[in-house]
C-alpha cells in the first residue's frame, strides 16, 4: 500500500496555489531545510478553514455511533486535503497490538516491561508498525508511558512499570520499532494514573516532582524523535492537560524543543477550544467538538491569533511529510497480520515476561518423566484472558488459555485434569491425588482496565487482593497438595499475604497475550527458564502505598512512590522492584568503574562479572542503581540508572557493562529552573534486584566541579 504520501493534486489549482505548490512537492524536497521552507509556504497559501481542518478529527456522527459499539472498527482519520494533496492521519490504538480486525495480541505492556529487554520491545514495535500499515493506518497511539503512582490504577497494564528510567528505555525502544513504519504517539501527558477520576481530577504536583518523576520518560521519547504526544484528560495544577500551556508550550515545545504534534485524548480532551489552541494543542480527536467552526469564529474575534493556527497546521503537515516515504512497502502484506512470525514473537515475549516469584523445594519445573498427573484448578485457566476491553482491546484470531497450553505441552506420559473450582470436595480430592496442582487465578477486564461510562467493567482497584473466592480456592487446594503452584494473571500488583506462605510456587504471568497459555506451560515444564523481573513493587499491603482515591476531585502527587518510597520509609515489600527467580543461580563479582571522577558533562562505564552457578542456561537482568551521598537536596536512597540482560550457559561468566552519563544524575532546581548535576560523591550498586541484600556490590565515584 501507499504510505502517507497523499493523492495527486487536481489539475485546475487556482487562487492561493497559483504556482501549484502541493504536499507532493514537500515530500520531494532534498533537505530538511527545504522541506521546512515549503511547509511554511504551503501553510501560508491555505485558507483559515483549510488550516483548521488539519487540527481536527473527521469522524462522522454515524462513525461516532459505531465507535461506541465497536471502538477502532476502522482507523480514525483527520486532516485530509484533496485540493493540496495532503493525506489524512489514520489513527489506530494500542498498546498490546493494533486495535483493528484480527491483529496479533502481544502481552500487555507491564508484561513486556517485565522482560527488561528493549531490543525485544523494539521488535514488538516493528511488528505492530507493520500490522498497522498493512491495515491502512499510519499513526499508532499506543506508547503508554504513564507512571502508575499507585498500582491500583486500572490501566497500569498499559504501561511498562513505575520507574521513570525503565519507562524511558522501554518506551523509546517501542518508538524506534514503530517509526520504521508509522507515526508513534506517547500518552497520556501528564500525571494520568487514576482511571475513574480521569475526566475531572486535578493533580497537584510540585515542579521538581513533575520534572523528575512524571516527565523524564516523555522527554526520552521526544529525544528519540517521536512524532506525537497525546495530552491527558486530567488537570495538572488547576489546568486541563489539553489546555495546559506550561506542559505543552513551556516544557514540551519550549524546554524540550519538540517539533511534533500534540493531539487530544478522545472526546473530552478539549474542554475549551480557545484555551486548547492557545495552550498548544494541535489536533482535537476524533472530531471537532471544540475546534472546527468554533475555532474559526474565535480567530475572527481575535481570541486566537491566526499564527497559533499556522503553527499547529505546520506541525501536523511536518509530521505527515516526515513519514511520507517511511516504511517497507513489501512488508505490508495482510498475511503478516497475526501471521506465524508475529505470533512466534508474541510467544517469545510472553515467555520472557513471566516472573517466578516463589519456588520452594524445587516445586518447579515440572519434570515430565517424574510427573504422572497434574490437576489444573480455576475457571480462569480455561478462559482467554488477554486484558482490558477498553480502547486498548485487541481482537486476535485466537488466544491460548493456560489449560490448553498445559495440555499441549504436557506430553503423552502426563495426565492433565481440570476442575473449575466450583466443587470444594472435588478440588480437595484432585489436589490430594495429583503429583502437582496448578491453580490459575487472577484478574480480568471486569476487575481492572479502562473505565467505560456505560459498561460496569474495568476501573481502578483500591483493594489489591485477589477476589475472596480465588483466595479460598488457593487455600483449599494448598491444604491438600504439597506441590501447589499458583499462576497469576493480571495487569499490575496483586497482594497475596493471605495465602502466599501456603503454596510452594508462584508465577506472575500478567495478561500474556494470544500465545500466553503456551508460554505459561513452557515455564511450568522447564522448556523455558524464567527470566522476567518485576517492573513494579509488590507491597505486602496497601498501607505501604501512597494515598489513593479513585473518585478524587483533587489529589497531591508526592515525590515518592514505588521502591523509592519503600527505601525512604524502610518498608519491606512482598516482592521488590526488579525481583525475579530463575531455574538456575547467578553470582555477581568484581564491580568496577571506568573512572572514579567524572566531569558534569562526562560519563563512566560500570562493569560487573556475572556467573551462572547452576545447571541450565539462563538470561540474567543486571540492574545498576545510584545514590547521591550528602547532596544539597532530598534525594532517594537509590535510583535505577541502567540495566542490561546477559545470556549465560551453565558455568559461564560474562561481564555486563552499563554506561552512566553524569547528566542522568541531575536534579531539577526549582529556584533557577535548571537541571543541576551536583558536584558530590555518588555510590553505584549492581545486582539482580532493588533489594538491599541483592545490592552488596558497590563502588564510589565523584562528579567534579
């Protein structure tokens, strides 16, 4: 298919286009400077109405009705101009795949965050980009990088984790993959992490917290060349994000130099067209409730300068021109959509995202030669469970359940029984008589996800426990089995203090995508050595978490959440950020730095030797944290500043290296409005998780004045 080049202009151009300048001329320009000059020239020749048409979605009233019944039934278009040959933006949603037709459903972003593998995420982005283009889209709105300040946020499954550095690395990897084929959009800017109050909540946040915690990952995507940023529904410090000139003009377009386009979240992303345009919002989606004729009238009244409209139209056309020739036309074949290559990738991601949280007495893996009978318990085991059914819903041609996956992978010598859990006596009997008992429990789209105004599903979770019936089922099975394994499905934290000490093994499978059942079975039977690690802290109770009110009208977002909060308060988590077990063992030794002193604009390499001390090959995620010793401002005890993955054969030792830039150690000084790399002493820690006992290797360095 064609890219986003647009149609040939009509022959009888007249009026403002007397010299026949069209979008096609822009795409043919040989330099960025020439292209920019022609864009400005083209915009100057457009009528006010034509420019504003670049700033609005074009869905019809009939389309709106269809959207309410079947979101993303077809792409959302905006800004086509046939007279000038300007193509439309053709938007589709995500992030676990293209929300059209029968696309590949990858594991949710939180599961992909648990891989800690940016190279793998880039491949996912590439596959999604191919599937988007193959289905007529040129714009993918699924780079969700919000910080889940509280893990009960209903859409936490759509983001990669709760650490800004980790979010930035994974988000930019997705951007790189996507933008080989389509424009990418990062969302929701900013401080969006309460689902049920998203349309009205006012997030109060100080400037340092905003800049250091809730924005670095957005800046990383801007630095990576992302085409678009989507504004959030909520307010920040009293102003709706879609109108917020401090967020959009001062920081995004000013401080960061973003030259892409800003689009609204759908329907309620713009409350006031004048405030939106003046605040820096370039496109209202999916239609023109606040822009359109209302914006034209505002320009004529003088409430909005025509230069504001010119700027927005320029930004939109700039990205259309930039991506006009991007892509690999031979790759955009409908057979690639949910084809073998992409479903194999979905399986690989699901395998690498599974986190083994507990494994006592070598309960796992299940060795086929020594297992005669396995009972799978829980109705969730037999249900496709691939995540939220809101705007991120993907409809794959099939989804492998945990039960199907276990049966497919068990082998002829292993008998696999199933009990939904409705009969306690049968649960007890089968658990007692089986060599291993696998309880599949967790959450579904009814428990968490996008809050839909007319459907009672999704939303936030203030209680992070499993449903009471699920906890009872686990306890019943565990009381009769000495090899009780719990497989958890869900998009975020699940607290498990009521039962975790009563079972032998726990696996967090997240919402594992269309091949998830096979991935679960591969790890259970040891065909795959688990390597996933938590991208978010699992607390023992909600008392250890920041205040959360899912109906809040106003809420304060403080500086501390996640492992930073646990470190500061001395809390012991159930499972720490970065934690995950393996079927082999690893040891760390010989931490060393390339320099003990660096300049403020310099950097250094952190190296550590990692050995596989077990009997199977495995991938270890090496994490590097940094603390500032005696700094001038309040700092976290430590912050994640780098990570890498190392593949090791049994007995093998390899050196893992992470590069640290001094600029990444900066804090935001609210007095000067500048980032400050403090001349101070710093300590580097390297290890397998954020737990203090896992970070015994350390080394010191200083930043010179």
